[in-house]
């Protein structure tokens, strides 16, 4: 049995941290006891900082790790897509696999215990299977032409079978309104919903909204110049368009766990619409990626006021300098200054575990769970994150 003590223990099954607390756990990482120290000075190990549960990275594209440091910042979504197209497959498969393995190890050592990961191919499958980190893989599809729908679905179902055979939790999922025909968006959503989980890039940028609301802007021009079909101009947000296509997959309500990724342009109408049809809506915040691409952030305060279940993701190394959950939390704290560390950790740990259906074993420091035990250092005098805060795994 091991015992660690620290200034703060964030169990996340209660609103406030335990001050000068301890956590006990066995050799497998099973938490056996959490509480307040009788005398901190008598503890064999007392850490100045916070002990927290393992993180859940709710949105990542780990297979794109080979694109680290290749992208220009601030290009907007149209410019970012151009870079993706130009830089995709610029490394060998061996190099890609090496980079995936490196960043999976980095995330694990920093305390990521579970991840919702996007895959377009099987490059990451074997590494995720070998990793101690739990992953659910969302097999993302693209296809703007109506006539390609059947072949795209055939290919993603073959990829899903590969994942199933090696024991990964996986299912097809749609990408975004602008990379899919209406028919494909509905078809892949219907297939993904069968698994009980769906992930969808939504309202990431004003360019996306201009395209689908008004048929204009950089992304509209980007699609047109590439000879690709564009989504229907609806006069409504891309989120409402998604809900319309989802209704063609099966009627509301949706009891599945649905993750809306980014939602930089989410408004009250969208929130009301989501809450009216989804029993378990989640939003993945990826703030460093949003700033990297188009220097904007989601309306976090509006989301909080409406009681949305927020989670935190890193997105990929094509749109981020790192895959660091503490950095994402510090970014949010810096831009929304009334956020407490406890609330941020609830998003980064417990809500992510709930989205993945793993809240009975992960997400909080409670006896009987194996969430991973993680330490965050370099907090300020009030126990808040600083630019120097970092995390590492204790168990």
C-alpha cells in the first residue's frame, strides 16, 4: 500500500479540495482511501501542489503527431485546411508510428488516463492497444460528393472491423458540415450512434458559419476552387444543420453520448436546440488549438450559465504546440479568470470520463476507482495554475 500527501487533494466528488490531504492506493493504482492528514509534518511524502485524478483528453488526433511544428499559425480555417492538404503524408509510416508512440508516452507520463481519439486510418491502432491509456477511437470520414457515400461507408466499416479485431473501442463518426455531403453526414451518424457515442467538429470558426449560413467566405471559396461540392446554404448555423441531419439518422431524443467539438460560435439558440433533443450533450473545449488557427475562443461563460457538460481536449499537433492538458487548463483560466482549478479539473477529468462512460472507474479520486493519480506543481499562493505549472503521473 502506498500513501502520498499534498497541499491539495482534488477528489472531484466534492466541490472543494481537501487541504493537507492524503491518498492511499495499492500496487495496481486502486484508490483505497482519501482524507485529511492529522499532521502534515509527519507524512513521509508531502508534496507542495495538487494531487488530482488522471486526465481525460476528450479530443485528440494522435495520428497527426508527425505534423508537429510544421504549421503556420493564424491562417484561419481555410488556410489551415490548405496546409493539411499540403503536408499530409510528408513522412514515412515508420516516422509516423514513432511520433505516435512518443506522444502517447508523453501524454501518459503527464497523467492522461483516457482519451477520445480521432482516426482516419489504422496507423495508431496497435500503439493504442498496447498503451495503458484507455482510448475510444472515432473513425472520422470525409466525402463531399453524394455519389461517394456508399464507398466511403464501406471503407470506414472495414476500418472499424480492423479496430474491433484488435480489441479497440471504436465506431465511425462524422467530421464536419463542410467535408461531408448531407447524405454521408446522416449515414455515418446513424452508424456511429449504434455504438452509443458520437463526436463532431462543430462551429469551429466564423468562416464555417459564413459558408453554411450565407454561401460565402474563405472556406466557401476554398471548397469551390478545389472543385468540391459545398454544404447546402441553410441560413442557419452549422450546429443546427447537424441537428437536422441527425434527425434523418433517427428521431430525437438522442440518449447517446454526443460530443460537440470546439463550438467557438455557439449561441443561445444552438444551446437551447441541443438541450431540447440530446439527453447527454458534451462540449470539448480545445482552446490552444482555437487560438492557434484563428485566435478565437468559445463562449465558455455562456456554456457554463446553461449548464453544459464541458470537457477538455488538446486537438492535434497540426493545430497545437503541445498535447498538454495543464496548458489547456491554464489557457482557459487565463482567459476566463473566475474559473477555479476545481471546475477546470472537473472538465478535464470527471466530465471526460462521463462522456466515455468510464465514470465508475475513472474521473475522480474515490475508493474503488483506478483513475490514475497525478501531481500538478507550481501553483500560486491561492492554489491556481501558473505559466510554470506542469503535471506528472504518480500512479
